[in-house]
């Protein structure tokens, strides 16, 4: 398999990376490397690839009867803004849409480096919240369990 460089890859190449390979690449990157990539033109395609894959990695058996709307803000865009996504859980499904839609059960905000740690399960979200790296408002019980709703490929 050819190694992909997230800094120079095209959006199509990023979208084509399998979830397990994507996780492996991100886990092998240093915080500095992640920061550099997230300051590049590929920030948006990478974040979009992560959110677009959430429904296929979702485990309804782990979410149970959870019905929730979560708003995610990945801060630190080069223009000073944030990438915003809505992730919904209802009727055993997970859906994602760009932007913040509807009233949220839980709102999460974090830097790109902390976001990659959460989605690769290489960081402890509860500890990250307690130390202020993740800002969470709303259902904190959901915040503590949301990572368990997904089958994160082992790198």
C-alpha cells in the first residue's frame, strides 16, 4: 500500500483512504504534524472524511435507544473560525451533516489535535474535558460515552 501524505493528498485521495488506514496514519502523526495538516488546504477534506465515515462505523447495539443531536466545533481554522458538524443518533442510526442543525443535546468544541485524539481513541475524552481541552455543554453522560458508539478500527 502506498503511504498517503495528508498535507499533499487531493480531497479524492483523502476520501478514498479506508478507515483503518486513516486511523493508523493519524495515530502515527505527531501533534505538530496534525497541527500542520490542519493549517493546510486539506483541513476541510480531512474533517469531512472523518464525519462522513461516522455512520458506517456506528454501532447501534452500543448506542441502544439513545436519541440525541450533537454539535461539534473543530476550532483553529486558519481564518479564525471553526468547522461545524451535526451528528444525530436516532432509531439505531447515525447521521452527519455539515453545520449546526437543530437544538443540540450536547455541544462539543475542541482543537484539531484534540479532535484527532478523540476519534482515534488515543486520548482520554473525560480527562481532556476535565483539563479544559474539550469544551462540552449539555448531556455530559452522553459526552463520556459517545466514543463507545463507534467501532474505531485498530491501527
